[in-house]
C-alpha cells in the first residue's frame, strides 16, 4: 500500500528529472508540469498527473486505498526514463545550429537576388 511519503518521493524524483531535462524549477509537481507545457508528450504528462492526483489525497488512510501503487510505479519509471534521455546541451546546440542555418539561407538568397539583379540590369 502506498503512503504519503512514497508518493512524495516519487513526485520529488520526477521534479528533479524535470529540472535536469528542462530546467523547470517549481515548489510542487503540478506547477512543474504546468511550466513544462508541451515539451513533454501528452501520455507522459497524463502519467505524471497520476502522481499529482495521488498527492492530492493527502495521506488520508481510507482515500489512499484508491491509489494503485503498481500504476504509480510504472508511471514514474516511464516519465523518469523519458526525461533522463533528454540532453539539454544537445537541444541548445540544435537551436543555435537551426538559427545559423536560417541566417545562412537568407544570406544566400539575398546574394542570389543581387547577382540576378546585376545580370538583369546589364552590369555583369
């Protein structure tokens, strides 16, 4: 049977994984998930919400019987495994390479237009 302590441990593990993957810092798991937004797939977001829902039961002994410990364990493992696979440095590098590629394409486009204008005007 799940206790409030084990649920809090699961929540803190997911929170620390969110901080490591996306740099999301929040006081609660639900706020961290809101700040994560669309960067996490819907199904994983829903699985993390299972843990948030279990947290809301607040350690009440009769309500805690409704919590499926095996489902929480699977949800935690899936979310943490996915978050551990994210490399922040690689994402940053990809962002800068994408910006550099767009700038290079625009420069080539402008130079091509300039050369075509020079040919059309008869200067070349």
